[in-house]
C-alpha cells in the first residue's frame, strides 16, 4: 500500500526548514520539540511517528540550505553559521551578497553527494571503533583546541614584525580559557537560577542566546552601515578551489556528526588549517559541513545509537514511539 502521507510530510519539512532557516533565532529544534509533544494528537489524525520523523529530518537538512541568508544579510547566525558572518558580510558590502548565497547553496548541495558516498564506510568504521574513540574524545578535543590556538595568526599587516602572530595566539588562548570559565561558573551556579513563571530554569538558553543570538543582533542594530545595491552575478571561484571546498566540507561534516563537542564551525576551521583560504572557499566549506552534519546525524543515530542534535533526539524518540517502546 502506497503511503501518500510520507511525501506530504517531507514537503512540509521542506517548508519548515525554509522558515526556520530564514527566521533569525528560530531553529528546526523548536519545531521538532513541538511535533514530539503533539505526536499523540497528530497520531489521532493519521500522522504516525515515522511520518513526523521524516518531517523533522527533511526540515533539519533543508534549513542548512537557506540559513546563510540571514547570516549574510541580517547578521543573526546560529552556532553553525556564526563564522560565515565576516566573509559573507564582506561580499555583501561589495554588492555581491547574492554570490555568497550561491556559494553556500553549492556547498550544501555538493556535500550531500559527498555524504552519501561516505555513509557506508563511515558507518562501518565508527560502529566498530566508536567506544575506543569515545574513550579518547577528551584528548582529541583538547588537541583540536591547542591546534587551533597555535595556528591562529591574525591579519597580515606589513611592518608589524614576525612576533605579532603570538599576540593573536595569546588572544585566542584567553578567549578559550574565558569561555571555559564562563561555562564552569554557569553550571556551578545553576541552582541559583529562578524562573519568574515557575518553570525549570535553563542554563544553556541564556548562554547560547548571548553568545550566538543577541550579540549579533545588537551589533547589527548599533551599526550604521548602509547595505549597497546587490548585483546578481556569478561567483569568482575556480573549479578546483570549489571542488576542494565542497569535498572538505562534506568530509568534515560527515565526521563531526559522530563526535560530541565539535561544532560545524570548528570542523570547518580545522579543515582549512595550514592552507590559504579565501572567504569564498570558507563559505562553501562551512555550508557543506552544516548539511553533511545534518545528514550524518541520522546515520550516527542508526549506527551507534547516539543523537548528536536536537532533531536527532526528536527522531529517536519518535522512532521509539513508532516501535511502541
């Protein structure tokens, strides 16, 4: 029997993904949580949990195709696209914001092909050695942090001398330590939080809102920059650089979905270490990382039973409901 509701749910996921991608501060996790809470009522209307799981998966993937638009034109990115603000804004101020969106879309589309090629080998690899890797994940995260700090060079300005790069490394180290102390302070004092509505207090909401949401909105509101007219042009990026950025983004996104503590933005930076990177290449790579990460969140859920995103958690719970667990 043909399930006509499944393609309808996928199409609905497409529209929800576009909506959450275009609206600053709105994420597919918000829709996932609401759908999970409403699943009993929706089941009475004929929508089974696997229909809702397909809807959430489609929304999580399609969001990554359009979330570069507010990151470039509004300046309100989420955690995954936060690092795309600077190169995207640079192109926008040159009247080439449409080019930035095109590059992001190419990165997302190309990473899907790369991710599908890697699904079987990576699923087999990580399912066999996952526990061993998790035992060493703390050291891996520390090594990535040290590598990123050591390779921080800052802008190249003529006449500043060779030791100026150590200033930027020190600033990166200071930011790393400060963020760690902020997290430690927040979780050590979460008992002191009180909700005016009597709800359970949340630590992550004010932290993430301040670090990834409100701060960029405040900067945008206080800035007096005038957006120049935007031209619909092609993109100035060679075929070899474009292919390299797509492959690196798809590969990094396919791997990062398996590990806790590594965000898509960090994965993108790691892929570019030691290689000269233009803003255009960075936009392609980070879009590819986000989309491949969304695809492999479901693969990781199936292969090692680990949910690495809010959408994956909702899909896991919906699948459990469908099985009657």
